[in-house]
C-alpha cells in the first residue's frame, strides 16, 4: 500500500489513523491545532457509533468518560412533559474525551501538530500538490482530507460549491457542577418553547459534569457577535431566564468561560467524495447539521470503509469510487432527515409531530 497523508485530527482523521495503524498501512497525520487544545462540545452517539468505536479503542475507557442515556424526555418550556421514549444504547461524551482516547493509539512520530496544510494545485500527472505554511511540500500517494465542514482543500477543488448558513445555531456548554448534576438522572432532557425555534437540551456526562446546549432560529433570536462569555450569558438569561426552574438554575449556575457558539453551515449540494488522489471523509465530505447526531458515527464509518477498500483494491481510484458509492446514499438520508428535523424545530410546538426523536436514523 502507498503512503497516506491525513489532514486534520478531528474524529474523522483520528479514526482513519487508528484504522490504518491497526492494518499496518503507512500514514502520517497533520493537525493545525496544538496537541492540548481540546476545546469543543459534546457528542450524542447512537449505538452504531459505539460499535465502530469498539473496533479501535478500549471501549471501557470511553464508558468511564461519558454516560448512557436511558430516556429521551420532551418538555415544553415551562417543564410539562410532552412525551417520553426509551433510548437504546445512546451514549454522550465530551468531544475532548473522545479526541483524547482516539489519539492514544497513534504513535507520536506519526502525528504532527501545529501544521496547516494547503492545496496549491495538481501536478501534470494529477497528484495533489500540498504545501505546509513554511512552503515545504508534502509527498504522499493518497491525501485523506479530514479538515472539517469548512474544508479549505474541498473549497479549493470544488470552487463552485455553495455553503449555506443553516437557520439554526447553537450555544453549547460543558459545566462542572456537582449539585446541578445530582438533579439530573441519566436522561436526555429537551425543553421546547411553545412558539418553536428555541430549545434547551441537558445531558449528564458524569456525576459532576453536565453538557447543555440551546438551539435557536437565527431569524428570530440574535446574539451579540462578540461572542464573549458575558454576551453568551446575557443571551441565555434573556431567552431562557424565565423557563422551567431546572433550566433557569442551570443557566444561572453556569460558568460561560468555555461556552461556545456554533454557527451551522451545510453544503447546498454534496460534491464528489474524491478528486484525483484526494479523498474526503467526515465533515469535509459531508457536513451534517447537528440535529442528526450522526456526524461522528458517519465519520467512523467513512474511515472504516475507506481503509478496507484501500486494502482490497489494487487501484486507488477503484477504492475511492466504491467508497463514495457505499457512503453517499446513507449520508443523503441523514441530510434529508436533518432538514426535516430542522423544519419541525422551526414550527410552533402544537404543529410539531409528536414522539419524534432528536436524532436521525437510517
Ligand atoms: C453544535 C454541534 C453539535 C454537534 N453534535 C453532534 C452530536 O451530538 N453527535 C454527532 O455525532 N455529531 C455532532 N456534531 C457533528 C460532529 O461534530 C462532526 O461530524 C464530527 O466531529 C466529525 O468531524 P471531523 O473530524 O470530520 O471534523 P472536525 O472535528 O472539524 O475536525 C477537523 C480538524 O481538521 C483540522 N484542520 C482544519 N483545516 C486544517 C488544515 N488546513 N491543516 C491541518 N489541519 C486542519 C482542524 O483543526 C480540526 O482539528 C455536531 C456538530 C456541531 C457543530
């Protein structure tokens, strides 16, 4: 097998590196952030994601860092229960924990941090010319682009693509507060405003940690674009301060130092998942809106399937074509489901279908 360069050490790049490592395929992983810069939100993982992860990590370590969710409980904003559903092996974990666990199996000489790579063009033979910031050149036979939803490599190749702002944005926060955590069982609680377009979700990560997030319709609710902790606190107090006491106590009792605002984008139309010797995985191939909760699982499946095809197929192009054929239909289903969940979220509560799950299934 030829040499593989992976660009971006998020969940997709790290899982790809894990699979290549396991199968003794030569690779190197490049990441622009610092090694210990692990900020980020949390992930809800369906059962399938856990199954793929158990191929490459010590799954007990994951279980120690997050928790299984027993039920999904859907409330209105004053705290009346609208519906309840049992969840089958749905897990929640912080992004930083998952990244840390996935990084463990990668030997230190196979991953370089603080390196940003850029695509300069293609050689006459069609090989991608990738440069580091210092203008030195990367030499690899296969380029796996795992550089996230706003992938520069993808935008350089598919110049006509259209990235659209999604009508929903999110504030996500992880807080350490034993007293608040003790008030929440291992359930997924989601509160919806009766006018639609505004929700608050709470998940317990451990006996001392809570992950909370709010989703808001960007045409109706506006956050000061300085995005400072004070601005985010003010936004939360203005819009959730008079909700059910559990919600208001969480937003009042939270520190906002690590709160993050996510502006969500999606591709109007998916691009091909490969071009010459470059192949895209995870969000760089297919940004999925958060409503699906399928971003991580899809990234894990991309890496698993691509690695197997790179081993099976003599020709890289055949591997890439089969990879795209296998992955695209499922991704299109998640995109469609995500858009349906988004449309429902924007409606007043009494017009939303009852008993929907906050996740996309195939
Ligand atoms: C608000 C929000 C909530 C979400 N909730 C969930 C959820 O509950 N469940 C779920 O499954 N998914 C969720 N997702 C989606 C999930 O975050 C992604 O699908 C998943 O993390 C896969 O990401 P990735 O590795 O492809 O990209 P990223 O995590 O974006 O990683 C890309 C990496 O590439 C690096 N990079 C970028 N450019 C370069 C370059 N030029 N050179 C070198 N390195 C570079 C970046 O620093 C980064 O580390 C959510 C997303 C958002 C925004």
